[in-house]
C-alpha cells in the first residue's frame, strides 16, 4: 500500500526541520507526524518517511523498531496498553487484562474485528502508585482499574468520547499538607 | 620542547599529535581486548571491552610543576571510572594501566565478557567463525571460567538471508555495529541498521530490502563473531584446515591485496589483505568469486583440434606442433596476442618468444567496461594488468584493429584472454589462421583453438600485475599443479594439512592438481626446440631480466616488491625510453 503525506503534514515536517541542526535528528518527530496521519508506521510508512527526509530507509527502520510507541503494524482506533508489571500484577493487572480479553473477544496483541480496539500487555508505565492501570493509545492513563471502570471506559471510547484526565495526587504531598 | 610522554603499565612511551589510546597500544605491539573498534571506522565504544584505568598527573597551578608525593613520584589523579581506550585521546603525562598491571581492569574485562556471552549461543563447534573469532580468542584469554547466567538465552532469528551473499545468525551477534558503520562510512550504501533494543537487538536491512551492497562481504570479515557469514563459504571448511597465501585480486584493474585460502589444492575463499595505499582492509564482492576461476572449468592437459573436435594431446606433441607451425609460417603472417589478463612475466615471455622468432611485437586489447567502476575498489578496467602490457611495450590496439590483424594472420599465438567471450572477436575473424591458445580456463576462445595449451593461474605461480595506478604487485603460488611440489617450492606456504596430512586424512587427495605449466616454462621449451636463446626459469628471475632490459621496471624485483608492498612505476621513465 502506498501512503502520501498531505500538504499540511509536509508543512509541519518543514517546520520541524527548522528546529534541528540536521535532518537525521527529526526522524522521531516525523515518525510521529506519520503515525498521527496513518495510525501506524509500518514498512511502507517508514519508507515514505525516509524518502521525505532523504534519509536511509534502514536508519528510519532502526529508529521505528526501537520504540514500542511507534506501531509497526495497523492497529485499532484505540490501543489499550494494560500494565502487567510487578505492582500492577500484584494489584490485579492480569484480572483486568483477562476481563478485557473476554469483553473484547480477543487475546492480548490482537485487534477487534471492527478495528475499534487493540489490546496489548505491556511492562511498567511508571504509574505503580495507581495500580492496576492502563494507557489509551500512547495518551491518557486510566488508573485504579476495576472491571466496572474498564467497562465504562470501553463504552466511552465506543461513543467517541475521550477518556477523562485523572488528576493524581502525590501521597507524600498530602501528608505534608495535613500534619 | 620535549616530546609528549605517556606511561603504559609502568613503561614510558613518547608520542606525537593526539593518538587514540587503543590504537597507540596496538601499534606498540601490546594488547587490549576489543570488539567494536576498527582502525578505519569511527569508535562508538559500545562493546565496552577495551576498558583500561587512566589517570593524569597533578600539576601545581601556580608553578606548572608536577606535584610529587613523599617518595618523589608524581601524584596521579585517576579518572573516577575505567575508560574505554578506543576513544580516549592520549594527553601528555597520562598514566595508563591495562589488564597486564591492574586487577580492576582484569575484572572489568572479564565481567564485560560475561555480559557479552550472556545471550551468545556458544555454538562454536558448528560456527564458521571458530578459529578466527575475536570473541572466542578473547574469551580464552580474558574471559570468565563460567557464567552466572543460568536462565534461558534470548532467541533471535537464525539463518536470515540478508542479501545474495550474506547470511545472518542474529543470536551470535554482540551488536558491535561494525557492519552498520561499514555500510554508513565505507561503502556508503546505508543498508544496515540495528533493530529492536536491549537483548533483542540485531543488525538487519530495512523491510523488503536486500543487502546487495557490492562490498557486502567485507561485513563478514569484520564481524567479530559468527553472526554474519558468507552464504557461499558457509560450512565449507574450518579455518585451521586451510592454508593462507598472499595474492592479488585479478578480477579488475585495482589490484586489491588478497589472501587465498586453500585446502587440498582448492581455493575455498578469498579475503582482503590490508594495504594502506591500495585497498585498506576491503575488497569488492566480485573479487571473491574468482576462487571459482582457480578451481573450476580448468584447462588440464593439452588438446589439439582434429576435424573440428579437440582431442587430448601429449605435451611433446603440443610442443612439436607449436614449433612446426612457427617454423613453417611466414614471419609476417604470425600474430602474437598478449593479454591484460595475464601477468607481466607471461607477457614478457610472449614478447621474447615473438622477438626471437622474428615476429612482430605482440598486440593486446584492454578489457575496459565503461561505467562499471565506482571510484572505490571497482575499476572500469576489467583486467589486472593492462598497464603492465603498456609498460612492457606491447602494441595496444582497439578491437577493430585486432579484428583486422586477426583476419590477416595465418598463425596466431594467443595468451590467456577470452577475446571471443568479451566481444572483441567473433568466429568470422578467426577462419584463416591456425590458433594456438594458452589458457587457464575453458572459454569461447579455447573452443576456437587448434592447439590448446593449459597454463597456470595467478593462484599457481608467482607473477606480478600492474594495477590502474601503475603499482606493480605480485602473487604467490597457492595451489600445486601436477608439476609443482609444495614442500620443494620455497615460495609456497604450508597449512597444517599440507604439512602433516596423509592420504588417510579427510581433505587430502591428489585430485585437484591441474595438468598445466607456467607459460614461461612452455615458452622456454619451445625456445629450446627452435634453437632460440630463451632462458626463463621463474617469475623472480624473469622480473630481474625485465628490470635490466626495460627502464620502466628499473629497480623492480620480488624482494623490493615484497618489502615495499608493491612499487609504483613511474610512467615518465617509459615515455622517455620511447
């Protein structure tokens, strides 16, 4: 499949180029532009990025494959990254994952048939204090998960609403404020 | 001003400029283990194996004098951590301790190796690199006795066909990035990258792309483990069973310095040999395929054409036929054809034979394919010795002129050059003459021969070639013929099997010796038969003759060539003599 950047994307890439001393350094940013546009950076998109920036294809491929946040294949509209690393695991991360698998009818690493959700099992996202948690499409964290909360999240996403931003307090700060 | 000084393991050395510490140590003939460093490429210091302890002397800021301790020794301020010597620039007064004198360095190198080996499969018994593997050697020298990693090793792709000539075993890779840097900095094809991260990473091409770089096999040479292997040579032979002979690439005009690896008189692989002014550490992939020229499709035993079919003939018969033909043909109708594909010595022998029989000076047609060169190690000139033919004074003719000359001749004596195969001649030009062809391999040209005489290749004789930059370099005999003997020939190197092998061993047979002689041998015999004053013994003696007779080759001998890595011949001296 062939992909093409829109005029708007190319303008954005030009302005990114101005921020860096050399083109090679813009690879990360331009991969994001591509992922925003196409929803993923598969082999063809990587080629497009390389051609646009006049960089070796191998270099762009190396960068894209280094970061898990770049999707190297077509993904669902919403990607649910469920943490099953230590803290989340202890607080029921696997229960959440299993619940999602059952609810969506797919296994971790798969995408629903309607192309709405992709489910991934991931390592620590640095939110151990609010375990178990998941991340929606490289964006919002959804914390202190319960099965009800997950169901609510899925409904919201299906209705085209964004997950709401949860303000998390630092536990230590609370202690200081109330001596 | 005094020279800058550096103390390595307690010994004082002087230096100039800003040398890198690892290269400086290696240049002294000392050793620090390393994997990712390569003298012709940048040093990313990512293998972490070349750790050393480095310190600077403390200077009094006011007087500029070195501070001394109670015993009168300089006070050394050690760097807080061990340094990778490959990218440390030496400074005046620097004190360095390597694994030879420091236990911490020893420990660091040992532990680094333990990490490098954590996911290395240790399949040395079936690995092609075994025997010439830096990882294997350095593990023996500096590595740990065992490993504390008892968990399952990470699995990665195996036998990945990266390109037409290179196969990857990602599990063996230690991610030194030498191959990636080679394609970025040397061949500039930028075809390789490291993908994934952490313990899952390995080098590969972009998706759907083939590693078809014309220099791709150099990555196999510089790979410090068995991760990148030659698809062609894979599983063919163990390195310690082969014999290594220095030689020259004869597949194009650049004259890359190479090594021929032989076993049982077969050339099994060709690798580049370092020459700073010709090819550095590299050679094109095309040159490596020349091993087939040395082994396969060889002309073995003379043949004569009887009623359009070539039948085997004895050496005496061949000699007698050539002599008779030379005697009975009018001198004006004899055409000697030299060859840019043959050595200086062979062309000289042909010239001598032509001169002494009273024929015209031999002609030759250069083998140039415009646009096939790349300005690096591939030249437009497809022959190794066109310049040598010119300097010897052979008459250079265009393909057109060659066609006319061939059509007019009654007897043609042609040296190893596939004139029919490379489009200079076709069958219509060859009708009138009796063709005597000296050749090493069967080609379109040998099919035309009325008398076919097998001669040695660059792998079987010592002979010299003048490259496109007028540098004369020479080969060494690597393979025995039916008439040469490795033990008796003082010029041939012997591998383990060559020296100790018996017919009860694997890989020791008589099968691969070709029934051929050096061209000058046959020319001398022909000279004797014809009563000519022609004495050509071997390449060494012929070169001495050429040096006294031809001003372009003045001062050239095998000894000086060997000492100086080839000699650049001045084109001017030739012009003067003309």
